[in-house]
C-alpha cells in the first residue's frame, strides 16, 4: 500500500479595505466565493482570505459587545440587542439624572462591570435597570 503525501501551498494575497467592502457587499447579496471571484476578477485564494479577514473582524467586534436581555426592552429599543459598552455609558450619562456619571467598562470573565467617575464598581444589571427606568419602560 502506497501512502500519498500531499502538501497544500498557501500564498498571501494582497488586498485593500475597498476590496473587503466589495466582497462583503457581494456576500450579503448571497453570492458564493467562486462567483465573487469571477465578479471582481480576483483569484479564489484572495477571496477566501478576504472572507476569513471579514469573519475575524466580525468576531473581534462581537467580543466587545454586551448582549441585552429581553427584560430590558427600553434599552433594546434605544440601543439594540448587542451593544458596545461605550454606547451604554453615553446613554446612561445623558438620561439618568441621579448618581455619578459612568466613566468606563471592564470585562472580567463572563461578568462585566461598569465604573463611575468615583471608581465605584457597578454591576451591568444595575446599570441596565436604571437605564430601562429612565427610558420609561
């Protein structure tokens, strides 16, 4: 019995941010990678690298988001279900009248904490409760 060794070679394909935007747009239209390569006159390897980069960027962006539970419907109406902590801080400081303004957010394991200007630690659910109340729902 003969064993066949196969090696895949990978090369780096150079692409721009504009190329990434074009590929993203065509992916959203539902085109497969092969068709995108034809449409943009790129190699299939280049398209696959761009798709991989787009997925990595999306994962990195999602890591820094807070998922808002459905019980905070007012917050979801204002900011959406997956929210950047900076957006929560901004809205909180804008509409919550009592208390010290929020200054930052830090993620520890599965639990994130907000910190106000006095450096007091405030759990995320407390912030969401106060925001929901201030929104009026």
